C-alpha cells in the first residue's frame, strides 16, 4: 500500500517485480516533487526485503528499459557488462536490507542482511552479511563516482571457511596477486581490506591499488606442481605429490604495484620452513624459503626468482633465523591512532582525487572519532 501526505510518500509493503525479481519496500520517501522540479534533496528511509533478487536482470532492465519483455524469458545467469555509474547529488537514502536470495553473474548469495547508506554521491555498505560458496561473508564497502570516467572503491571483506578453489573463482585477480593459493587445497579464512581507483568499466586501476590481506587455514594440502616439484627435489621431501600442512597464516600487502608476502611459517614432511618475498603484478617475483627444522643439522635457504615462464632456484644461507616473524597483522589500539591518521592523509593526498582541500581537512577532523568504533587491523613490525 502507498499513502501520500505531508510532502512524503509512505510505503507499506509495496512490492515491485522485474523479471524474476521481487522487491518489497516499507518506509518513507520525502520531497519527491521538490527533487524532481527544484533539484532538492530526495530523502528516504526504507526497509527492503526480497525472496529473489536477480541483479543480472535488474541491471539489464535499468540499462535497457525497452527490452523489458525479453527480461521475462532470458537466462537466469545472463549478465550485462558493468559500467561505472554516477550517484545523483541530491539522493540521501538510508536502507536496511533483508534479502533471501541474490544472484549476481553466476554467483548466488543467501540471507543478505545489513544497512546501506546512499548520500554525497557515494554508496556505503555497512557490515553487510551473507552466505555463499558454502561460506559466510561480511563486507563493508564505500563506492563513489562523480563522473562516468573514474571512481573510487574502498572495502573490507571477510570470508569464513571458504574453499580455496571457490575463492579464486570468486576473485580471479587473486591468481595474479597471490599465485601460491592455487597450490593449496582446503578451506581458509580470508580477510582483505583494500582501496583503489576504478575505470569506466568498474575495473580496478592496478597502480592505485592498496591492500592488506590475511589468509589462515588448518589441515591444508600442498598440491604437486612444477614449482613444488623443484622445491621437493632440493629438500628431499618424502611425499612429493601430497603434503599435509597443519596450519598456515599469511599476511600480504599491496602498494604501488608491488606485492609483499611477509614471512610466515609452514610445516610439512620432516621440515619447518619460513617463506617470504615480493613480486610485481606482472608476475616477476623474488621469494625466499628458510629451512628452520630438517633432518639436516644446519639451516639452509632457497631463493626463487624470475617469472612463471622462467624460474631460477638457488641454494644459500637461511634469511629467516627462527619462527618469530618480523611482521604481523594485528588489532590496532589507541597508541596507533596517530600513525593511522598519517597513513590516511598520505592516501587521501595520493588517491582520493575527488576530495577538495577543504573536504580533506573536514574529514581529517572527523576520522579519529571513528577509530574506537571499529575493529581496525594494521600491518606492523613486531617488537
């Protein structure tokens, strides 16, 4: 039902259907007439629910309204090419979502819950939770675009107990950023925080990408492959096809087109090893493996450099002396806030091109008050 009065449109379980999608809204929309005729701010506070929301069909219906009849018959997985979309300046929406099933591309998500704010030409997903790929997920995301040529996205994404193969299928760029993931089999917890500029097709602008990634899992299997075959030959592993790993915990950072894998410990066969190194996003890498425990009564090191087409292996000294690694991702405290604010200032200066100097100073004053209200993780050197 819909009622109109006092410059507001009130919705009571108002339902809209597009193709196979349904959307039910309850709440109020304020000053629609003023927004349409005088470009005043259009405000809304709505609760949205759906039994089935097909984003593929929804995007197509918005992009190509003349093809609405075709939407009824097209494939459930038919997708439309993504393009950067500009949020109108005069929109100020507060949405609460309760979506049973959402399809996007070939992915299906269930039980999608959380708040979405749309204002200041930005979309803010606030602790949105969902289920998909046999895993549970939580995400916070900010998307902003003031022109159709370039935009910005910043997000925090947490996936619990996700199969590694499905994770790489879900985020294909991981094959470039963390190629070692393809060598493992099992389930992991995957946390990523990142920010990047976007091009007109919603692709990440790699030079602007800044990210921190944490991958953690138990009872994984290290699969046989060309690289592992060479490593196992160097160190005389007993089982060269299937090696069980008790646990793994990896921290990774990305900045200026460079990927840093901070030293982490891995145990398999008769060995305990520390692995670390760096690579660029053209897959030129330089990694080091230090053997911390082995049948051999002295420590060895293995350097791996080159690219996937031509790798070089060289024995040498162990670079990492023990299992106590020099970096870790940790929950921040009030002692870290000054340094975190400095990181934000540098980021804003280098990548948030849409912020004026006045806006930057305004947000700089607000940001410290947000730190105690969130779980903020940082990469830091251990004492």
